C-alpha cells in the first residue's frame, strides 16, 4: 500500500519524505487555510520535495471554473493531480483533464455508486472519506471494502482507491487488510504507525544494559 501525507505543511512533508515514508501528498482547501500561505507556493514547495502524485484541489464548483483552475494548477509541476469534487460537474472536468493527460483525484466520495461513476469518468484516484462516515455513525471501512470488490469485478477499471479522511492507526490497518491502493493520512497518524510501547521499553533496557558492558562499537 502506498502512503500519501494529508497535509499542506511543508515541514511535516519534508520530514516524512526524508524518512522515505511517503509516496505522495494530498491537500485540500481546509489544509491550505491552516497552512496560511499562497496555494501555488505551497504546491511548488511540495513538488520540490516529492516526485510522487501531489493532489491540488480546485475551488470552483462549475466545470468551466474547475477546468480553468485545474489547468493553472497542473502547470506547477508534472506530478500535480487535479482534485475535483464528486459531482456531475466534477466528473465532466475529470473526463476533460484525463483526455488532456492530467491525473485526477475525485474527492468527497461517500458511496460505492459514486466510486463507480468516478471510475467511469476515468479518475486516476477515488477518495472515499472513511472518518467522516464514522462521524455519522456509519462504518467508513465498509465503503472501502465495497469499492475494492466492485473495482475488482471489472479488471478494466484502473482507478486507484485512495482511502481518505483517515484518523487512526486502526483505519490504516483495516484499509491495508482490505487492499486499498493508497492511504492518505495526517503526519501524526503516519508517525504513530511506527510507535509501540514495548519497542520503547525494550530499547530503554538495551541502552542501559549496553552501558553496563562498558564496551563501545567501532
Ligand atoms: C484528503 O484528500 C481529504 O481531503 C482528507 O483526507 C479529509 O480528511 P478529514 O475528513 O479528516 O478532513
């Protein structure tokens, strides 16, 4: 499974990329608001740090606006993926971007049928939002499972399942067990995957015992 960093914070992205822990990045208007910098600058900086897919979301909700903004964003770097909402207008824009050779991430997916339509429009990635379904007392992982099954029923579908709105380490494990192609996670979730209390405890003991040997290595 590939990992994308779900953040517009260049410091977080740089740290994860240097550790070789990410294969790409996703951003959205709420993350840009938090980063509080011009969007083009953010995207330019991210694309200098990673050569993997970097999702840049359009702000317009009509097809002409999406096409204008998406074409502008796509010029920033070759690895920019245009992110459009899962609406009829968004899917029209998706089809055009794909004909122009631009990668597309269709976002705000909350049903298997929506995912089927995004694949039909040629989406490179479909982003089902797991956490937001959990928020309304549904099981977001059920959606990942349904989409996996449907896409696997039709080998012609090349759209990758990008599990989004990931909030916990358990979400990541479940998405990997189901076979999501990509998980996009906040930096804190990715770093949390490395942690285990028994690793910390075991390491502390090894450090202490090594000191007691009085030896040095190299
Ligand atoms: C990613 O592409 C989405 O925009 C993001 O994962 C949404 O996450 P949230 O529901 O935690 O805001």
